[in-house]
C-alpha cells in the first residue's frame, strides 16, 4: 500500500515553501503539488509542517486519496502511475478539448483535409450540445442518437460526422482507460447502442460530351472584376477534365519542381497517407492545356507554387469554393437550374464516364488514370510504373470531347430490338436437342418465326423423345439479329 504525507521541499526565491503530498510506493517517491504554501515560521526544525490550517487541508486530501486507493489493486503500479491516478482520478474529462488536440495532431501529420472534416463534426456536435465544453459524461447513447437524428436531412454528414467523433472517442479510451490496472476514467461507451446511418448514395455527377462542349464553348458573362470567377471556374474545370480528373486540391498544391518534361508529378492529397505507393501519379499535360498553364503560371521566383492560385486564394478551401462558384455562375448564364449545376467534381466524374463509355477503356484502366487505389496495393508500392497508358487514354478522352462531334453512347437511342422476318431476308436457323445441332437451314421466303420452326421440325430426327425440349436459334443475316425459341415435342410441334 502506498503511504502519503504532507511535506515541503525547497524554498522559493521569495522565501515561501510550496506544500506537496508525498506518495511513497515500492520504495520510490513522487510528489503531488497542492495550492498551499508556508513560511519558515510554519515549519519545525525538521521542516515538518505545523500550520494547523495547512495540516487540516492536507489531512483531508490524504484521507480522500487513501479512500480511492483502497478501491484499487495497486500492487503492480509504479509510483508514477499512483500519483497520476490520484491527480486525475475519476474526474470527468472534456471531450471537446481532447478532440481539438487530436485534430491538431492530424494537421501536424499533414492530414489537413481530413482534419477539416473532424473539425466540422466537432463544431456541429458542440452546437447541438449548446456548449464548447462537451464532456465525456455527456456522450450517452441517448444523447448521441439525438445528435445523429439532427443530421438525418444531410446527405453525407449523417455518416461522416458520427464516424469522426467515434474515432476520437476510440483513441481517448485507449489513452485514458487502463483496464489492466482497473483505471477507468471514461466510463461510458455510447457507440455500442448507436446505429450510424449510411450516407446517401453519391449521384452520378457526370455529364455528356455534348454538355461538356456546350459548357466550354458558352460565352462568359460580362464582368467588371479583374479576375472573373466565371473565367476561373471554366479554366480550372478545363484543367480537371484534361488531366484525367485531377482533384482541385492537387492543382492548388502543385510545385514548380513537379512540372518538367511536359509532365506533372504529384501525390494525390486525399489518399497519399494511406497508400503504399503514396498515391503517386504522373500525367502528361495535353497541348490543349498549355495556354492555361502559361496563363496561370507563377512567375514569382520567391514562391515555389506552380500556379498563382495560392496568391489569390489563401487556402485550398477558398480556392475550391471560388472555382465552384464560378462554374455555377456559368451554369446560371446557360439557363441551368440549381439542381442541374455543375462543380469541379462534375468534370472529374465526366472524364471517367467518357473514358469508359465512349473510349471503351476498362474499369481498371480508368481507375489507374484517375489515380484511384489499386486492388494490387502492395505490388504497386514497389514496382516502377509506366504511366504512358494513362496519358494515351487521357488524350483519347480529350480528343473525343473537344476535337470531335461524336454523340455520347449514353445519348444514342437503342436500336429496335423486336425480332422480325420478311420473305426477302436471308435466314440461318438451327435446332438443338441436348446441346447437339440436329437440324439447320439457310434460306429466304419466311414471313415469320413460326414458318422457320415449322420447316426445321420436318428435318428433326424421329428418335427425339416425346415431351422433350428442342431449342431453335434463328438468325436474320440481313439485320444481324438473333432470336432463340424453345418448343416441347408433342405439344409445341
């Protein structure tokens, strides 16, 4: 059992002695400072405290400490752990303060964008609680469920905010609760009885190549601003679209040393911390973007940013907001409703959709070019990648949108699927039983399917059992249409 005693150590420069509670455990000592002080007159010759008021206070404190220690098994604790427990004890902890410290660590670790989501989640939680000092004891399952219910009208926050706060709570429990030594400072765990809703499914933001052509050819509205938002929005949208859907944060962060030999070299900010390859990407800049690269080039030798975006916008958030604001203004001038507004993400989604639908790229080729996480994460982390296939696919997308008037495959109406015959059409037909071709013909003069089947039936072998199924495959060679029918012997023929 630890022993406790009120003591003084050394005098301060002003002659006062701070009073401590000395904790002795396993022949080691630690000191807990109190808010009391004494002078030399309140000490004995052996430096024992004799002031009755200070002694009364310290005795009461020692009694409280002893009572708390008696409820714990401290046999395997160090003296430092005993002193820490006595100082912190079972007092409630401020969740808000811990969350802010956690967010600061994220920022220091280079996770600014993710930290922003955590900050927004904390702010919403504090607004709901009506205080900037949310305590861990406040976070009951009932309270958290009510908070989540207040988010139900949001599309994404209803899932993202609770997940962020649950992650903070998880790390706090790991830090403050010592289950081995029965030190449980955070006693509640609301997340066991909390069901976090799923975010609304992301809408397909992609627009057609026809809509893209209209957007980029639309005359910009007149503006008195030196740097009109509409111009910024259109130009950055062009960069996003023509660089395989690059994120605006990555455009904002590009440095001069990242662009050489006509290629930009960057790590995707959103996922570089979580991927073995650091989300590294190389993208050749197509000729269509060279005028824009020159237009927004940063000529300041003291500034290492590739573009001047950081000189006009203090943060990525303000840059992104202005880009999207400019895009919306163009959409408004085009007569689009608010529900039809575009954003920078519209052009990222459009690149992927056009690459797959109109340029016939595979899903894996699209994912590679858009710098998405690969299924071969470990392998990609240590091989030297050839990025030229992504450059070639990007060129094909740019050519399809800006240098052709081909209609989008999504806009083309499907051909008539109804299978029809006419006596003028050349027909190839075959009958199959048990997987074997048992009859075949090539001829014209059939007005309908039944006439073809009737002809084939006359050609069937007699040993086909009654009530067996026979398959008839009929091909209209002139229209390149195929239809399959089945008949049962004894009923269908």
